[in-house]
C-alpha cells in the first residue's frame, strides 16, 4: 500500500482498454515533468500491452499512478496501482541523453512488471526477493526491445542489459558477497 501526499500536480492519460494513468510531481518541479510525460506514458502503455500479451492477463488493478517524490531513499518502488520514483529521475533543465532516457524507461518497465509478479502473484518466501527483482529487470529489457512505439531504444537495450549482467557477476565474485539462499 502506498499513501502519497503533498502539493502535487499531474498529467493524466485515459486510453480505451487501459486503466486511468496519472503521473505526479510536486508543483515546484512540474515543468520538468511536463517535458517528458508523453514518453513516459508511451513506455507505460507499451509495457501494459506487452505484459498483457505475454502473461495472458491484462493489468490487474483499477488505476496506475506514478509519482516523483523528493528525498526518496531508493530509485523507485512499486505498490499496488502506484509507483514512486526518486525525483532524481526528473530531467531538470536538461536535454537528457538517450542513455539516461533508456535507464529511466527500464526502471518504469521494471516497476510495471511487478504489478503482475510481486503484487498480483507474490513469492512464497521473502528470501527469494532477489529472483523477483532479477526477473523484473530481465522482463523490463525484453519489453523495451518489443514495444514498437519506443523502437529508438531497441539498438542499445541489450547492450545495457549486458552491463547489468557483468555488474552482477562481478559483484557476486567479491569476498563481501553473501549467499542469496
């Protein structure tokens, strides 16, 4: 469950066959959101269609809110029908690079994937959280390379995924690593 309160404003998108979608940001940073909300909606809608086709079940909740919050201690967090993002993901007064937009879009699709597995279907044991997160990351890249409305991301998405894999393998080889099960 998520409860988010504050001086937020929002962009809204209503499309037949999809739940009502809103993207929120504080009024003081809303102009920064306004420059990128259409791409964010395109990624989200493409992800909803992709996951529906792949899993054979439409988005399972009545709404989908995405909220940029200040002083958030993580990159993003999914809750049923509401994802919170760190405001660091907003492109403040900049023309974001394709790499930066790809990174945020992967996070968007990662959190959306959790609406099917993690929220609709949960793990039997919480010590398997690593598998849930790894699967959501893989699914986000698979979705990214399959959504035709954002095909400009396709050429670099798997290269970025490989960087995640190499980082994971490298981290797993450190003496500070602990067993995941």
